[in-house]
C-alpha cells in the first residue's frame, strides 16, 4: 500500500451554481462542546481507455471529474446512525436509520438502497471493527446526477474507506467489485494511468489536456449502464490484445493532433468491439457524424467521448441528446 497513490441547458445551469471548491481532500475535522464533525470528499470519474480490459490488468487512462460527492459525519450521544443522501439539485433521495450494535437498518425509505448501504457499512466494519461505534448523523451530497454513471458508488466507497482508515480497494472487492480505477480517480488530482494489481494497483499521474481539448465533448447517452451486469456478461470472454490496448492508452494520452487522435479512438473502438462482438456506437447510431465517437466505461450507456468541432453540440441536440459538456467542464486537470 505504501507505493500506491489513492487516488443541456438545465444541467449546465445547475453545475455552474455548484461550488466545487469546498469539501475537497484532505478530510476536515471540527470539534466543539457538543460534537465532532468529519468531512470527506471524492471526485467522480470517466474511463477514457481500456474499458473491460482494465479488469485484466491493462493500462487505462482515467480522469477524475471536477464534480464529486461529499460525506459529512457529525457525532452525537445516541446509539443510532441517521443517514441522508442528497442529489445534485439538493433533494433528499434516501434517508434511513441504523442501529450500531449490531449494525442493522431500523427504518427509512422503503427501497433496496438501505439494504445495500447496510451491507457496505457491515463490510467496512469487518475491515475495521472499531468503525462507527459512536452514534451520529451522516449527510452525503452529490454534485452530479446519480443516473449519469460518474461514480456515485465509487465516491461513497472512497469516502467510507478514508473515514474508516481502511484499504478502499479491499472494501470495493467486498461490496461492488470492479477494477478500482474509479477509486483512484476519487482521490486523484488530475488524469491517471491505472493498472489493476490486487489491492495495490499501479497508479501514475499523467498529463492529458490535448491542444484540441476545446473540440472534445462528453455526451450522455440518455441511459444509465449497470457496470456490474456488464462485467458479469463478459467474464467468460478471453482478454486478447492487452498489449495493443496498453499502446493505445499511451498514444491517446500523448496525442497532440486531432485527426490522429480520432484515428486512435476508432482503432480502440474496433478492438473492443471485436472482443465484445458488438458494433461500435458510432456505426450504430451516428454514422453521419463528421468526427469520432468513443464509448466510455461499460458499453451501452452513460457518457461517450466526442471529438468534433463547434457544430457537434447542434448535431447531438437535434438527435435528442441534450446533456452535453465540453471537456474542460468535467475533467479535473492536474494542478
């Protein structure tokens, strides 16, 4: 662990109103006569290269988002944990209460969210038996729509792991599973190369801010993809051409010419499409687009990367894709 770095109109208006300069790492502690307050923060994520292949140890390019999720715990003298989760518009979308000894849900919204949260809290305590022995209140606040696939789960796992002072990758394995690149993004300060390696992945900060970044965009596909089910669907497939993916990751990261960048994205799409036995999204839905489109993360939903020009916004809006962000609006660049 010592060598690991732990790393649209309406929607745009909401993001512009959000103050992203608060609740950043490192965590904050405040103490008064009545309570102890602890604050944690994790960045959202976008996987630019090596989707699926990252599970087999391929080198991936991933970027933390400027938007993330905070977790605030305020201790009190009760034997209960009260939990509230707020979305990016300030609406409470989950509330519940938990007994602490033993950990169990005793009330709240009648959904499966409380059951899953209880499982996560139990897994956290398994890794640190001293975790959450004092009652209090938790509030989590998202800075992006939880349907967008930007990391509502990974930022929660990252925040809980920091709070409990445990290995976040071990907690991830015991809860959601996955490669862990999203956890590294949660605490990263800029783009990274990520390679899976048990609970101690190799994470390297990199520069990824192409000179044509103003022609790069992220477009939501109007559909949230379930990463867990996608992983299950591909478990039986053999990962081939891992070294090609590694080379593409390096080339895409350092590319300074948009035409070459587009060609690299197209090559990546063809390689992953061949592995999945699926047709890349541009050939399926946008074959008249004058640029290049690449799926991000699990294919079939969430955001896609668009390399185009100033007309790209109009192109996608006329096709019903209104959630459209410039590169610099989402990507947290290195300080």
